[in-house]
């Protein structure tokens, strides 16, 4: 699913799923099913936490160089995550947004590609 320049659709979908999880947890609570109540409640809380963290994210495909405030490198956790750049930039409304740029994973020579990408970003003086 393409999200365009906004993550609103994705956040809305996560919100609907979280509401349904809380509803299912409440039904399980009324039927005295403790394990289901706890599991669905925890999954719902996790989704709400994810929604809150994503509010300042952007899916903007074009970021103008002069608008970039900071670039951070997040290294991969081997076998679990991929390396990524977190680009903090000012959008057209002046708000600071974060754009995640995922780098290749371990199946696609991820460590070598990450090193190359970090060198390119350093050469462009976007990373300290």
C-alpha cells in the first residue's frame, strides 16, 4: 500500500486495529478470560505506543538539502532489524519531521552497503 507524503492512513489503520483489540480485551474481561484480556490489552497498548511514536514521521519522498536539520545512523540488530538513516527535516509548514530511510538487510550484503551509504553521507557532510 502506498502512503504518499503522509502516514495518516497508516496511523488510522493502526488506530482502528487498536480499538478492536481493546474491544476484544474488554469482552474477554467480561467473560472472565484473563489471559485473552491481558494479551489483547497489551497488543492494543503497543499499537497506541507505536501511533504516538509515528506522529512526527513523514513518508515524503523528496527532502530538500537545505531543510535537513540532522541525520542519524541506526545500526542493525543482526537477524532482527535493518540499518537505517533517520533524517530530521523541516517540512513546508515549518514542523520538524522524521523520515526513515531503510538500508539493505543482511540477505543483500547489508553491512557492506551500510558502510558505503554512511561514507557517502559523511562525504556530503550530512553526518558528523
